[in-house]
C-alpha cells in the first residue's frame, strides 16, 4: 500500500484479555517503530525494529507487552492480560535506513479501550 | 541518552499572531531534527526537517533552523491561521535511526 496500515483501527476489550495489533509498513522500509499515545499525552516509545538486527525493546512497559516482525514486513504488537491503563492509541511508523536523514511515516493508529 | 524537550502548552493565539514553539535537544553525535504535526482526529505527519547544522526546514509558512551551538530547533510562523490549530511534536533521529519525540505542544488559534 501507499502508506503505513494498522489494524484494527478500534478495539474494545475486557480487562484480562489478550489483544493483537497489526502494522503493515511501507514497502521497502527497513525500520519499524511502535509508540503509545495516551489521551492528551505525547508519544511513548515502545519498540524499534531495524532490518535483521535485534529489536530495541527498551520502551516496553512490562512483560505483558511483546512485538514481532518477520523480516521487513508486517509487525504485530501483543498485549497480554490487558489492564485499564493500557487504554491508548498505539501508533506504528516506518522509515528507510538512510543514515540519519529519513523521516518517519505514521499509520492512523489502533485505539485500544480496556473496560 | 538522547532526548528532546519542548515547551509545554497549550499555546493560545489569535489569528495572524506570531508563533514560536521552543525545542531543545540533547544528542551524542549528529542527529537529524524534525517537527511533526497532529491535526485534530488525524495521524502524525511530517511538517519539516533539517539534517545538519544551520539547515533551515520550511513548509506551510512554518520554519525551523537547526542550531548546533544552542542545541535548538524552534518552530516559528509569522502569521498563524485557525487551521494551524494542532499538536506539534519536535523530534530527533540519531545515527542509529532511532527517533526521540518531545511531549508535544498544543496550539489553539482563535479567529
């Protein structure tokens, strides 16, 4: 596709359930990022994939959060045993590896509501 | 580690007023600098960028100059419009392709 695609766009779940969020980056983009944006807040870094390198997981808030990416394609962010504080918009973004000059392209986000 | 600090909002201005949103950064190495904008109900999109010291990024009447000596990248516009109401994020990209974002500054422009 032309842009970064995320699904679902909206997800309502009950506390304690697991959720999976999907991100399709722009074709050819080697870097993929997940951010969390709580209502009225800034962007909270979660995880970063760059090509075949080990991902930078330093932003994952707890072991309930995990993410995978196969090669340079789709990524899934999984939240296990969801809590109300997980309610937020989860943003995915991708970029080319350009040695520092390339921009990030964001998806529309997946809005997660945990009841 | 690298970081970005930007002025807290909200910033409320009347139409045609002059805008400055301050952004300073801390980085080891030679980052690229960006301003992203998030209009109400929309996703983040790139507003402008600068990739080296003294570069000026510009778009839609907005400008920002990469100042290495003051580690700053302040966003400016001479005359804001109601349609500029949005949240503005300053960001840096380090030499490892990792992005760091500021906390965002909400701009409200009144007619």
